[in-house]
């Protein structure tokens, strides 16, 4: 598939795809007779995985490390597993922090809801 189709199917811009290729996050594409990039559809799975890593806050330096290890093949499985386990610990800690923040928001919203039910016109404008 050409870069335009890959961009459409992956949600990345052609510029981002070229950049990811340049820095080694994406493997270099084969070229057709005209010299245009020609991607195998299997790259979509890798791009989706990279998107999930990005969404979970993995720094690009770690993503690059993972990509480099991936190129080594099965001999790097243990290292890749450890890298993902470490990142999972970071993600879990962040989820815990977000849950605590959500509880505070829920409590604040509930406070406003009970104030409006009383219809006394007074609001607690605290934090």
C-alpha cells in the first residue's frame, strides 16, 4: 500500500510516517519500480501498537528502544518483556492517580448537585 493509503488507514499523517521511518520507529518500506514507498498491510498492527504505547505515555526514546529490540527478533524477547513490564507499572500508577482525581471531581460535582437541590442560591466557591 502507498503512503497515502497507509496514512488514511492508520490515522497518521504521511509526514509522521516518514518521520517515524527516519528515526527508526517504523521499518523502512519496500519501494516500487517508481521508487515510491510500498507498505505491507502488516505494518498497521505495529502502528496500532505504537499508538497504544504513545497513548499510555511511553516516551519516544523507550518506543525507539523497543523497536530496536524488536528488530533483533526472538533473542530480545526477555528485554522487550521487561521494558513493557516497567512501562505497565508506570501506567498502573498513573491510572491510580487518575482514579483519585476522578473521585475528587465526583465529590465536587456531587457538592454542586446538592447545592442546586437546596435552591438556596448559595454556592461553595472553594477549590
